[in-house]
């Protein structure tokens, strides 16, 4: 937008800097709604009630990992209020009438603004048309950051978006892009709901023995990166990817060891083969609940994204396991 109108918007809201919510807009206050209060049907209000009208439907798609329930992308709708949005302002006839209002000219002169900069260059072309002018507005209530950071965001927003947009009756208002950080958080939240612990297999499967290397492996189809993409109209999609990286075992009895070097989830048991994914029990499970050792196997996914993330950089899932462990005895026979 043009700089003079931008400055006029700042002048109108600077007294509110100490308030809990800071709202900036591109429309000169006298032309639109007074001091941050509109009654033009869906326009801005000082409590931010108009923001819901310009919230976005976010498409969430999940791919990878070959989970049976996620073999195809799914869409999950979300309503997100962006920090900056467009709000309904004056009709074409009202804008043309304001241009002829001498009191507004005096007001512009009094605040040191160019009166013509308060109007779109083509305002007269829409004077007899049915529709409304929409102008951008930004609310700090939808921005996670300091006032200084919010003002910098508004400057960036206003430099790349028109100050006022004409919308004919029956057409959708302008849709500003959703900030990447919001899309990243939505994608991360969907990822946290998607990731599951893969099936863990053992050999021997039910009864092992003390000091015997018990093979362990995870479903290889699930040991693949999972990517969640969050997309919105007029916005750059954000992708969040979780990659399984570390396996661990906890709750083993004293004297037991676990080999969890298997970054790929281990290999299914094969006679004569070797493994880097196993448990060696140091004690029999006799006398334990159900005569089994109960322990946990967990898998950690490292999370990366194409936009800044606010969530933890890892996601951990675990599975409760139980195995019967016997103590074998060898009996030697003497010569007869």
C-alpha cells in the first residue's frame, strides 16, 4: 500500500500500544469505522470479532510410513485466524461520497496526510456498482511475538499486499496467506496424532532363555519417514517430516542387555544370520507376574520442517512387551 495511508493507520492506533491487543489497519479511520470499530456488516471491531469471517480452511495431508489407515492422503479442516486479514469497509457509493466530503479533506490536512492517498485510484469506477471495498487489518491477538516483532510483521505484510481491494457482491473477499509458522504448527499437531509405534517381533517369540540372544525387529513397512503437509489458499505449503532414528528398551531385569544399534528397525530372524537388534536376558522370569518379564520398546522420530517449529524436535512412541524367559540347564553324563 502507499506509505501515507500506512502512516495514517499507525497514528490511529498508537495510543492503544499499551492495550492487550494491538490492531493496525490500512483504512483512514474517518473513512471507515471511527476508531477501530465498524458496523458495516462483517467489518472490524476492537474485540477482533470479525476475524472468524476470514479464517482459513487448512488442508492436512499425510503420506509415508505405509500405515494401513493412512495409505492415502486425508484432509482435516481447521479454522485459523491469521495475524493479517482483509475486513469489509465502504461500499462503492459510500467511498465516492466520502471523496466529496469537505470535512474529510480538512481532516487529512490536519493530520498532515495527502487526501487523495486515502482513496483507491479507481474508486470512481465502482461508485455505481454493488459491492464493498475491503482493506487489510492486523491483530496482535493472532501473533505470537513481541510488539516490535508484530510491527515488523505488519510492515512486511503491508509492503506485499494492496491496501484496499474492490470485491463485487457475491464474490469471496481477498484471502491473505496463512503465516508459515501457523501451518507448521498445524502440520506438527497432525503428525503427533499420526505417528504410531510399529509392531515389534521377537525370536524366540514367546519363550526365550537366559543368556540367549533374543532377536527383535520392527515392521519394516512402518520404518519409513512420514510427511504431513499443511496447505491453505494463497499460502506456501509447509511440510513436517518425522524420520524414525533411535530404538531403545527399558524395564529389563538386572543383568540383561539390549543391542539397539538397529537404525533401520532390525532384520527378521534367519538361521545363521547376525543381528544388531536384540535382548539378552540375565535372569529367569519365574516368579514374576504371569511368569513373564514386562518391559517397553520405544522408537524416536526426529522431526524437521520447511518452516520454524514450536513443538519438540522429536516424537517418541512405545509399546509394552512381555516374554517368558526360562533358565536352561545342561546335564552331563559320566562314562559308564
